[in-house]
């Protein structure tokens, strides 16, 4: 994260992030530019619903999570898998996503081809399922900011973005080994064709006068797609997030690509 912060553009108009995920960059930018206008999106409709519910109905989200916490501590394994197999709606769908994130293995979000969450229970003594203060603070930030949340394909930002805007792409990373392709956030995999579409889109946005920044693994495929002189590629060290033993999450190289 510090490396990303050091590479933000100094000035820009609207901020776009079409692979929103946990929103770390968006929240960090909002602390620096409180009045910033944001268009953020993701293909995961449950994730977008969660952001909107935390913004608009945080008390209901907290109440539902408190029920999850109470039931979880009675019988963690039984309750976890019961919730994992459930298909709730509305606020219960939101609290289910947060509950699973707080109690599953490594906080990983992964679904199978049928769109079913399939991560096993994590080994936690006392997971912080509710985290009320954080939810309220997040809700207040979202309420006080000019943010549009959308569920859409990343390429659709081309309809809204204009010269002087800043876009950060944080797509599913290219695997660096045969076993590295571990995570799928939707039941639609990010293919080589999607990566090519992303590179083509980034090129068009550069021509439009947008400020573009992109993160990915250090792979020859990515470096080749962004080999043009208009792209600055910087190698950075990051921690591997997926390892059952935190002590064995070794550093590996990623790349940060930008056109400014």
C-alpha cells in the first residue's frame, strides 16, 4: 500500500476503480481528497450490495452480524457451513458475506463455477465478526462522499471517464506458477482475452488523456502487453497472501504500471 500511495497522481478529477474488491485505495484516497468524486465498480454484485448496505443501513447490518456472532460461538464449524450453504436476501445476504469473510480460511473470497462460495472454515479462536466501530466509521465515510457504486464489467468505464480522470486497475493477477491461480471472486474467470481487453482499454484511456495506474504480478505476459514507451513499469515487493502459516508468506515481486 505505501508504494501505491507514493505513485498516486498529484492532481486528477474523478476517480475510477473498476475492480473494487476491498476498496483500500479508494478509502485511502478519500482521506487525502475528502471531496473526491468516485465511480467504483465490480462484477461481484454481492460486494457492491454490501458497500451500499453499509452506507445506507449500517444499523441493520450490525444487528444481523451480532446474531451471526452469537450463533457462531455456540458451534463454530456447524454454524459456519450452515451459513455458507444458505442463500439469503437483502441485509442477510450482506451480513452473510461479511460473516464468511471474517471466519473463513485467510479471509479469502472464492467461488466455484456455479457461483457458490467454497472456502473452508478458518482456524480462529475469537474472530471479530461484528467490528461495530469500523462499520459505523465506514458508513460515515461513504455517506459523506460522492461515490457511485456499480456492478459492471471493467470496460464499461469507457462510457463515463474523461480527460484528467484517474483510474486504478487492480484485476485478478496473472498466475506466476501452475498452482498460483487460486482465487476467483466471481464464477467468471479472468481470462487471457480479458487481460488483452484490459491492456487495450488502458491504451485508449491513455490516448484520451486519463491517468492510468495498474497492479499485477510480474509476469512476462503482462510486461509484454504494457511494453510501449508510454508505460512506466516499476517492480515492487509484496507479501503472498495465501499460505496457511503467516510466517511462510514470503515476499514476491509485483509490478506497478502507470502512464504519468
